[in-house]
């Protein structure tokens, strides 16, 4: 079996300790093809090369399996980014630039595209899962970005803005552009820029919007208090 240029053992030969990952990979594939509503655990078991009973040893139901997919795909990346930012001595602008680079790479991946379709198209029918995603991914990612912006404001690198408003604006901009880039033919119709150039433009736009205003320059309305604590 060939995956990402490397040779892997057939799924049925993998060791027991690899089975959770094996099930999660199969679940993402089946969820992406059939949707959360239509996907069945037996379909996922078959894709993973396991019996349906084996899945129940690790996941009690389809909903918990979806949560674990989200933890594996999204939450693990957020945890890694939180650790990097927490111990990072670089300026806030450097932190934000580096984060945008990693974020842009992930948002354009097939894995994120699959998960995004599920979130937008189906989670309204699964309110518990929608709340889980909002809490574990949306709010957490907003807090991460807002924290970088807030540190930049405290250090005088950025002008005073509401960090959470800035976070939401950045998220929307990056996700929208990433989705366009995933539609290759349409992307070519709307811009001649490469994906690297799009990233550079967004990074420049964000940092320009956040940079301190010249002394005496007119300012907008004071930032809204948006404390999440």
C-alpha cells in the first residue's frame, strides 16, 4: 500500500497498539465519503480491515469516534501550537507570521477539506458534536491567536485592538482563501497568484493592520472588551 510516498503494511497486519490510529484514519475516509449521518461503524471497520466488534473495544459509538477524529486532526495541532507559542521568545509579529505559515499549510490539506465539509454540512444535525467542536477547536484556536495579538499589544508591537475580533477576522480570511485554493480550476479563474503569494499577501495585510499608528493619527472606536475568562 502506498501512502504519501512511503510503503506501509496492510492495515490488517498492523499491531494492536496501532489500531486506534487505524480506525481514526478509516473513519475520516468514510465520514468524508458518506457523511456523519450515513456512515456506519461496520463501514469503518471494513475500511480499517477490522471486525465491527474490534471498534467497540476502542470507541463506544460513532459520535465518540468523530470526536476522536477531531482530536487527532485538529486538537493535537492546537496543543502543539500552544506549546510552541508558550515557550517562544520571538516577537509577537514573528510568532504570528510563523503560525500563519503552518496554519495555511494545514488549511489547504485534503484532511482539513474533508473535516470542513463535515462541520459545515452536517454538524447542525448533531448539536452535541457541534458544541464539542466549538469548544475544543473554534474557541481554543481563537484564544491562541488572540493571545499572540494581546502580547503584541502589551509590548507595543501592535496597535490597541480587540484581540478576539482580530482572531476571528484572520480565521475567516485564511479559511476562505484556503477553500478557494482547494478548487484548483476555480482558483486559476479568480487569481494569477500562487498559493505562496496569497499567503505572503495575507501575512502582509494582517501585520499592516496591526502595526502601531503614527503618533497623532486618528484612531477608530476604542476596542470592545471581549474577555473570555
